[in-house]
C-alpha cells in the first residue's frame, strides 16, 4: 500500500473509532442544564404576579389591601402587600395575597377566617401602590418604563415618549407582548391616525407591553456611519492629545479637569 493510501486508511479508521465519541461529547455539551431550566421563564412576561388589570385588577408588591367583615366589625384592617407577597391578618397570621383579584381575595379570606367565626362576609378594597408598567424604546426622547394607569392606546404611549423629529419611523412602530411560547408582535403605522384618521392599529396597551419606535432609513444610515467613525475619531483625539501634552509637559490638569499652565 502506498503512503497516501496508508494515510487515508488510518484517517478513516481513526474517525470510526473517535468520531462517535466526539459527536456524543459535543451533544452532551449542548444539553440544557437542569439548574438553568428551572430558572428560565415559562409563561408570560416573566413577572411573578401577572394578569389583566383592566379586566380585573390584581394585587402586586406594594399594593394596599383594606378588608372588613360585615358580620364581625373587629375584623377590619389595612395592609400593604409585603415583598414576599403576603399580608398579616391578626386572626390567622401571614396570608399569601399577591396575584389575587378582589373577588378571589374576598373568597380566600372568607375561607381562612371561617373556622374562627360562625359567619363571615369579607369585603376587600385594593389601592394600587406597586408598579405596573409598560416600556417605550427606540427613537424617542424619553425612553424607559412608564407607570401603567390603564385605558392607554398605542398612539398616546408613543406621544408621551416624544418621538425624535426626522429620526423616528412612526410608520413601523412595533408593540411587543412578550411570551416564551406565543409572543405577539404588532407592527403599526401610527401616522395613519393624523394622515387618514384610521384608528385600526391604535390598539390598547397592556401592562408590561414593549413599544419600540425604529429609526428611519436615513437615520439608520447616519447611525451606521457614526458607529464607523466614532472609534477612529476617539483614537485620533487621544493620539493628538498625547503628542500635544508630551511636547508641553508644563501643562497639567487642576481640580475639575481644567487645564492649567497656559
């Protein structure tokens, strides 16, 4: 057998022996870590207490609960939902309430107090104090989280964030309703409202929605060019400053970074 053939035979033999082990080890390295899986979001936005506050408000951290029993006036208190999602009820101790709607909490507290009283009829009032928010990002002046107060449309949310003139592409605004399994992304032409009076895509905003205002085509080109030249300009500036101060050692910086010695 000639030398090239011998080399090829050895190569093939090595692959037969080592190849399957390499594939298996490669697959093993990509197997999901069980510790990681238990922390990954499985439903909704990722918040622990979620719902649709416009349909029926639900309790979250920082909200205030006022409850009273119409049969037993001594059962009456106002409590703030603690960081662990509980409130303190004198008769039964700490009670988990975060995530409950008003009607659900009335039934739950009635059930909790029923062993101690012959008749109970709990009435609950919820005062929102915790943060239910939505987010606006992209080409807007005031990007970030906004308190969600309800009955808000996409047009109003974009307007509150102050789109940047000549930079915000209001024809392709995206509303993102995040979910690990069934995410919803709606692209809307917000300018249809004042150009044609068409409110089809002026949809209601919900808590934890993400509104993204993209850049116009020209703004995108400008940003790309800027990203290319800014590093070069920064390096060039540092080199010039280094040469300048090397040739003028008497110049120093005083307090506040002001140059002295001129």
